[in-house]
C-alpha cells in the first residue's frame, strides 16, 4: 500500500473549504466586473528567464524550477504579475489601453509555511496597464475598499506609501546602491518588529544611517501630517509626495479616506515596484498580516518589450483572507450547494423524486435527492450536517394528492403546500432567493 501522503506546504480542499473559496471568488469577480475589469489567464509554466527577470532577492530562491522533457529550463509562476507583464508584451497590439484585467488562480512558492500561508496558494490580481496617472492608482484603492466591504469585513485599513519617496530619501543618504536590501529589510517590519529591523539594517548600513531610516519609516499621524513630515525629511521627492497628496484628496472626495493610512514603512519587497504601494490589514486581526498588497510597476514590461506599458495593481491572498474570515465568522461552513433535500421514502418512486427535483432546479433552486431509503431522522441529520436548509417529504399521500410537505430544518417547522408553484416560491423565500414564476 502507498501511504497517501501530501507534500509539505500543499493541501487538499474539502467541500466546505472549496465552497467558501468559490463564494469568495464569485463576490470578488462581481466587484471587478463592476469596475469594467475583464478576466485573463496565463500558463502555469513559463521559461525560467521570464519569471526570474524581476522577482528579486528571496523570491527568486523560492521559485520552483526544473528542466522539462524537451531540455528547456522552465519554472512555475510565483505570482500573477510577472506573467501578466510578459502577457502584455505579447498582446499589447491586440488590447485597448488602458487595459483593466483580473486573474484568479494558483501560484507556487517554496517558502516557509505558516498560518494562512502555503507553498501552493491562490492569488486574486487586478491591474490597470497603459496609464501612469494618479487616477489609476486611486481606482485600485477603490477596488480594494469595495472588495473588502462587499465581503462584509467590518474594519480594515489600507496602508499606502511611495517607493519613489523612499528611493529619493536613500539617495540623499548616499546609500541608493543598497536600496533593494534596505527595502526588503523594512518590508519585514510587520513580521519581525522595529527592533529586529534595526538590527538587520545595521548589518547593511551605518548606525547613523540606520537611525535616519528608522526616523523616516516611523513617521505617523493623519495622512496630511505624515506627508508633511516626509516633505521635511525628503525635500527632493516633492513630486511623489504631491501624488500621494492628490490620491488622499480623491479618497476624501469619494468618502473612503477613513480606511486610508499613509505609512512610510510600507515598501513591498519585490524589486519591480516603482511608485505607490499598498498593504491592507484587518483591524481585528493585524497579526495575520496583509491580505491585499500591490503597487505601481512602470518598468516591469520593459524586460520583454520596448513599448512603454506602465501599470498599477494589487493582489488579494485568498487563502490568508479565508483564514481571517474563518476567525471573524461564527457561521458554520456548508459542504453542500443544495437548497433542498428531496427525502427518499420509497426507492421505487425515484423517478418521481427526480422529476420534482428537476422542477425545482428549473426554478433556480439547487435540489439534491436522497438516493436510498433511510429512516427520516437519518436523512434529516445528513441534511443538517452538510448545511442543506430544507427537506421535501414526498410520501405516498403527497404523491397521490399532488401536494408537498416542506420541512425547515432549522426551525423544525413543517407545512403542506398545494402546488409546485407554491412549493417553489416557499423554497425561494426561505432560502433568500425571492419569489419565482414558473
């Protein structure tokens, strides 16, 4: 016998987990579509040189690479942004600009596993490419806000910064050549804390330079106060500071400034970011880390094309978000999609049961039929265990008289309905789907 093992960092998905993921994806795709974004797809495998061109640092070490049967060096995508840059370079002449896309799929990284973080996981990306304007940066911020609100998340904050401001500051200190290492070190702030960041910075730069960097990333207060402090610390970055200021004004005008935090410690560890960067935290679960990150990447596509294709986008980590929602919710998970379980009272009447179940499905309801006869309590128990809210009882009396006995499994109340139309409407009302005309 082969032991049914699974690789570390990988996992199977049980029905209740997969149903929640599908519901979450459906909700997010509805938000993206409402902003005019369209779906795309890219291959799981790319040439290694394509993926490793701009990941940078630790990310390159985490990429799964191998030689395929044709002797080609290939790699599994570690995010959805780098393949998207290659995609834009390949298809820019076929697409309208600016191009707005979303992409929900799996990615792979050979990193250390932790709560809500695996080596195989879903990302949910949304981007605007072909325009370098604060209006696009702002629209990504709006999509982040609307997505989390539509998911019913009660309290969250979107932390913003600008890579150009930090890069200008480091240039003023004379340490621009060490910017990638410094940025990746500061990017760990939420995970390792200020004191550990300080210790790691002192391995890269001098004690005084470390103090200056810490003063920069520690600026806090209202967005206007932080922007003013950054202006004092970094006079040569006024263009970038002004851009964040305009974005803040837009957020105030749109009524979403209450979720916005200007946080200079937000840098994003990937090398391809060039402008505004985003990190999103749940106020009640800050320890779980950012559940939506991203930023502006104006030069990423330049690896693959001479055409200028500036872009901005963000990515929601679905697995981490699901872990957070599980902690925040006290609603039991369902492992069935059915609204109604048609009880089997007599296996010889299976044709009748399926006929009526088909009528329910035609009316937009999800109906499951018990395939064998068991005691009523056993069939009710099964429905409750998998989360089916209603049970339809069709005994000999009901079948002969053309009536239907419907049981609400939560309230334990039963009612006799005199027609299929009344049954459909009652089921739809009880499941929140509204009335329906056959």
